[in-house]
C-alpha cells in the first residue's frame, strides 16, 4: 500500500485540501468544506513535481486566472466504465464552458443516462479537477452542487460562464 499524503492549499477563497499518494489524487475538498482532519502524519513536505504544479494551479484558479486541469493523476481504473467515461468526457469541458447533464451523458456514450450523470457529479471525489461545477440542467438552470448552489454560481461567475 502506498503512503498517503495531504496538503492544505491556501487560496483567495479559503483553504482547500488535497489527499494523494505519490501517483494519484485520492480526494479534493474545495474551500469552506474541509472536514475535520486531525491527522498530522502525512503532511506533504514538497518534492512531487506534479503535486507542486497542482497546488499552484489551484491557487491561480481561485485568483480568477484561467487554469486547465487534466486527469493525468486521477486513477480512473477505480471507477466503473460509466463513471470513467463521464469523468473523461467532462475533463474536456474547459474553463468558462458549460455542458448539460443530458449532453454530458450523450457525449460519454450513455444517451439515456442524464440522471445518472447528475449522480456521478454528486459523487465526484475530486471537484474542480473533475469540473462538475460546469454541468448544468438543459433548461439553463445551474442545478445542484455538493457545496451549495450559490457556491457553484460563484465558481461559474469566476470563470465568466454565466
């Protein structure tokens, strides 16, 4: 079993937390919703170039800068065929763009699974990196978000997509 590390990332919006091993992101928490975490072992001390770059990208994002994330360090083999396809498809929705749940499921190869695509967004363990905040309802409504609808709107406004 690979050692697990975490890092608290200070951003303009507050603190984020990323949990990872030397190869992959395990989970990511946006500012304002970092669960209590008393573990002191595993605090990241630097040295993994991909993590250092990710930390910088997260900070730039919350400063309102256009940042693109990729899934290079997301272990997609942990997910079902459906989730893998949905997350990969969503990773191509860039900063400032939106996609509907229906369009996402269609592009992912599951044309009748828009509700399941919504559930995939709700269960996304790596928000921002897998940009579930960019998925909206077909009627243009923002839809729900694990951090609250207002948080989603704020992120979309930061990206100037609404």
